C-alpha cells in the first residue's frame, strides 16, 4: 500500500515531499486546503509539516499575525486536529498515514492577500537545526478595566504566555491576573485551580497548562482601559 496525494492522485514515494502555495482571502468562510495526503493503516510513519509565508506583501505583519493552519491527521483517516500559526515559519513532526493542511486567515487582507505555503515530507524532521515550534495565538480586544474574559485552551497546549497592550499599542500600566478553570462551561461554574498575578510592566514567563484545564480566566486590572490581550499557547507537537 502507498501514501497518496489526494489532490493529484499521485503516489508519494518514500523520501518524497508534497507541497503547495496559494494566495487568497481565505477567511473563515473560505478556507483552502494546501496539502492532503491519505494512506492505509500499514503506511503510518513520521510526517513532517512545514508552514510558511511564501513571499512578502504590503501587510506582511498582519498576515503573519492572523494566518493559521488547521492540521488534521491520523492513521487510515483523520482522528486528530490542531490549529497552528503560520508566523515566520513553523515545523513539526506528527505520526500517521493521513494529514491535511487547511489555510485560514482571521481578517480581511484587502488588496494584498497572503501567499501561504505548506509542505509535508515523508520522514522525521532533520535533527541538529533550529526548531520553529508550533504555537496558537488568540487575540482578545477591547477588554474593559476590571473585566474578566475567557480563553478556551486549544488542543495540545503545553504552556501559555499572555501579553497585554492598550488601544494605542502601549503596554498597559496595571497588573492582571490569570486563573485556570478545570471544568469549562459557564463562567463561575468550574473549579478554579492555580492563579498567577502578573505585575505592571513585567513580561510573564511561560506558564504550564494543567492537563485538566479547559479555560484560561483573565482578570484585567482596575486601571487598564481598552486593553488587547495576546494569548500565546505553545503546543506540544
């Protein structure tokens, strides 16, 4: 049995790669599959996924910030799923016989749509080089002073870093507090486990995500107005 590129119907030979780049205003209503590979159970093997912005464009910063890929993979089909930022490049290895890379952009990119590329290679990532570890970023805008907001923890999250700026892009002048909600669901109904207070002007270190946690609870400071939070989850892939 063989691994097959499901878009072209071609058999993928051992040691080969499948890649594609495309430019589009994908959006949530029009995501686009970049790579799709299928194989039977007996063809499960390491598959390395590379994501990247193929070429510069006028709004490259916004593109990097808001482009992500939905990775679906498994053996003899798709049993697992994770959303991963494109950023300046990301690479990771999964194990299975099937993988699909679907491109999304979370905002309209106007006349300069992103050129997003993905490659899937047969085999593990070569050792010895730098690792562009996968991450997923959530942006929560216009958070009022003293307000509490919820971030649903993505699949495979290992740790989290929360950054905060005001509406002018300046780091806020007040502290904020983080807590875990282990049961999820309606706010206040879950069990809170662990808390972290981030002082004014301090860049927090990565905070380990409990395996039982479902949500991250963010409590804004009393003097932080019009805040934007970037919640950066580092993924264990």
